C-alpha cells in the first residue's frame, strides 16, 4: 500500500514538473509569432547645422513578426516609430510641427534561461521625418540599430502580454526637404528610449 502511494506521489510530481517545463518552453521550433504595442519615452537627436534636440518625450509604437528558430532563439522583423507634435511661433506666426524617428530592423530575440524574459537586438534602417504646417516636410534615411528587453506574460494559450523597453538608434544621414530638395542638415542622428507594452500571439 505504501509503495503504491509512493509511486502515485512520484507520478504526480513528474507530471507537475513536465507541465511546468512545457509552460516554460513556450512555442516550439518553426512556430510563427506576431506582436504589436504602444509605448512612450524621450528622444535625443542632432545634426551638423541644426544643433541638438533633447528633452522631448513622445508616443511610440511597434509591429513585429517572425518565427521560432529554437526554444531560446526567435528571428523576425520589426518596425518602431516614435513621434512628437508641438506648436511653435515665429515672427507672430504659429505653426504645428511634427517630428518622427524610427527603425526598420531584422531582429533576433534570445531567451537566456528558457524563461519568459528575453533580450532583443536588431540592425537595419534608421530614419527621421519632419513636417511643419507652414514649412513643408523633410527627412533623412540611413543606418539603424535597436536593443531591447522584455517579458512574456501568458494571458490565454498562445497569447501573451509583453512589457518591453527598447533603445532605438539611427545614423540617418543628411536631412533633405521633400522632393529631393535642399539639404537642411547633415549627419542626422537619433536615440529614442521607449517603454511600452504589446500583445504577442503565437
């Protein structure tokens, strides 16, 4: 009788451990995933001829998708955009100004301990865009990198809530007016630190 109870107890513990391991494993290799979310954070930017712009915070958003290479590695692509709008007055005339920075990146996510915590890095394109209601628009596109960390919190099967912090960096090149016009600034760079939350589906 005691032997039967011991065997039942061992079987129960093994089953419980296996269930926990499956929960930690998450999606298996070759599974696809999609994530989208919103955030907020500060930005710093500068270029030759336009000085530095810092201390402004704005809203951000991201879209990403990819596949599971291994339990610890996930590959994908990600779009990050940060934007800020304000009103300025020059010589008695008010205008609305919007600036946006972003990155389009090929990414790799690493789950170091087969746990919900992950680290993410990516390389690709960095860009800056500017628009004024009276001064037209301009932009620059160059090289960009992103670095981030997050945590997957399971809501229901295959759906996770994902708090994430991401650093966007870009060496965007020369800022030119729309239509390939005049150069307004050279060697535009941006750095954005965004904290947000997304919804991830496997």
